[in-house]
């Protein structure tokens, strides 16, 4: 019984950690999205174009660093969700804890809350968290292209238009990632409610 209580406590801790990271990520992405509100189309209005481009590159580099941080926070949430899954699979067989259960359907009636939480976590992980991870990486890719174009010496006007397109695409993709992380956060919060009524 003590072993069963111990793995359940560790399982709940991992779900709580995933929830904390998703909440932090959500706040981080809201702040990050505000940085994207600086329109690239206004570039070219300053009297010193070189200084303006240098300032723009600094802003874009800071934005890239912030996107990198978002990816790291998201990866931490994913790791904790996967750790919770591993704990449940290995701890769920209360008759023989050293033998993993084949699926969450094998959980006994005494583990109904864990079984329900696992179903919610699997949905969140598969449909929201992993796709948010891909979207953040895609956003980083588009922003990298914008940075490369802006960093090109003597960028022509059509090059700047392409940089703006990449920048705007990075912003759009980030908004999609925000929607996925908000949905994942809501799902993990429900899983916690199931575990700790």
C-alpha cells in the first residue's frame, strides 16, 4: 500500500509540474506575442538606415531568444507529462509494481482517478502539446529567415518585403501555438482536478 501511495504522489507531482510549466509558457507566449506587434513595415522611416537596421536586428535577436526560451519551457512540460505517464504505467500494476501495465485500461477501480487523468494527459500530449512544440519551432524557423534577410548587407526593398512576410508568418504560427498551449493548460488543469478533488 505504501508503494502504491508513493507512486501516486509522484504521479501527481509530475502532473503539477507539467501544469506549472504550461502556465509559465502561456504567460511567456502572451508577453512574446506583444513583441511581434512591432510592425516590420515601418522600417525605412528613420533618417539613418544603417542604425535603424542594426536596431531592428537587435530586436529580432531578442525575439528569437525569447522564442528559444518558450521552446525550452514547453519541452519541460512535455518531459513532466511523459514522466507522469511512465510512473502510471509502472506504478499502475499494484499486484506486481515491477511489471508495467499494458495500457491505462488495465488500471483497477481503486486507480479510477489516475486512469481518468491519464486519458486527459494523453489527449493533451498527443493533440496539443506536441503540435504546439512543432509550431514554436516553425515560428523560430520563419523568424530565423527574417533575421537572415534583415542581416544581409544592402537588403533591397523586395528582400525587406520577404523578411516582413517571414516575420508575419512567424507571428501567425506563434498565435496557433498559443491556442494549443492554452488548450493543453486547460486539459492538464482538469487532470489535476480529477486527481485532487
